C-alpha cells in the first residue's frame, strides 16, 4: 500500500468518525489516489487534480464535486506533507444556483399513488403506493424511507424512528393517524401476500428484499409518466424527482405557517429538526427557492404593524 493510499484511508476514517458517511466521496477519492499513483507521483498537485477532475467529463456540478473531493483531501494531506499543493477554491466552482423544485399538489400525490396501484406483482404495487404516501406525509429522505425497519415504528405512540441518517444523525418523527393506518394496511398486505417473513425491512421489493435506489428511481420515473407529470419537451416546468416530496412537505408546512399568522422564524428550528437538517440554512432555502413562499414572506414584511416572519 502506498503512503498516499494509507493517508486517504486515515482521512476517510477521521471524517466518518465525525459523522460523515462519504460513500460516493470515498469512491471518488480511491479513484483519485489510483490516478496519482498511476502517474508516478507521490502527492497531489494542482495540475494532477485538474486533470483527474475533468477526465471523466459530466456536468459542471459533477466536475465541481470531483474537485471538491480532491481539494478537501489535499488540505488534509498538506498538514502531513508540505509538498502537497493546497488547491484554490476557485477551481471548477459549482455555482450557487439551485433549481426551483417541483411542488407536488395533493392531486399529484393521488395520481402517483393510483399509478403505483397498477404495478405488478401486487406486493410491488403495495410497496410503491406506501412509499409515495410516506414520503409525501413525512418529508423523509427516500434513503431514510428505504432504510426503515418494521421495528422503527412506534405504533401506540404514532412515531417513526429514523436511525443513522445523513451525517449519522438519528431522530424521531410524529406520524398522523392516517399515516399509521396506511402503514398498518401495508403490513397486512405483506402478510396476505406471503411476505411477512422477509427480514426486518419495512418496505420491500418484489423479491422480498430491501428497496434500493436502482429499483426505486426508474420505477418512480415510470410512475411519473403514468400520472401525466413528466416534464414536456421545452417546458419551463420544474422536473419532477422523488426528492421533490421532501421539498413539497417543507414548502406546504411553511405556507401553512405563513397563512396562520404565526411566528415562522420561531417555528423554523422545529421544521429543521423534523427534516433532519444539520444547518438551519438548508431549511431557510425553501423560502427563497419557491416563488409562492417568497411572495408570502414579502407580504409579511409589508404588514402595517411591522411584524416580521
């Protein structure tokens, strides 16, 4: 094992101990180290990092992500090896633009759930109908939903435990009684269809295994087409994505808070905690990211008594 590869493993161990999962970043870092080794170099230079960053092509965001992996590792490595060049922040920036998310309406959610009921076999239909309903009702990340175990549901307390999620954080979220009823219905369907003994996973695939992104993402795109929600060619309409359920939950919650006249700023930490955001700025982005919310915030600022959200 080369010194560079050993340092990369120590670096990943350190950051993971701080709560970062670094799954994709770990793969990219291994690729970077392999590239540097192949070039016969013992450390990272700006020229090597730039060549590695751009050699795979891809979008500007992906290129920026590759450079970010190289930059962070180079900064760590510089403390151990002064010959390592500290990569400038301005190399291949990702930009600060975030696209406006698609906000699902209640009709959209209903159409997607109806489309899910047409899937075959029956357990696949039940799973995707439940997954869509759960994402819409709770705003959880799709990865969090796929990782749920049956034992994570507190049936009497109407709560759901989300364990070891992003940044190794865990939290408990309260569920509406209708969501609990839907989960009971799904559990009964698994038993009726002979899948009650398929391990600990709450949501299962047609083969009885835990759901994965390779199963969920293409199926959701198919359901979007069946529901008539696919973005028309040349349309300015935001593109639908399964993560948009999370955006929609946050936006609907904020809109309701603005409309009921309460103190949105005081409530914002509650939403951040519920969503599992480490930094409240991630939650505040929804205000500027959706025109309707921005308009409501502006109206609040213009009230006669000067109350601010």
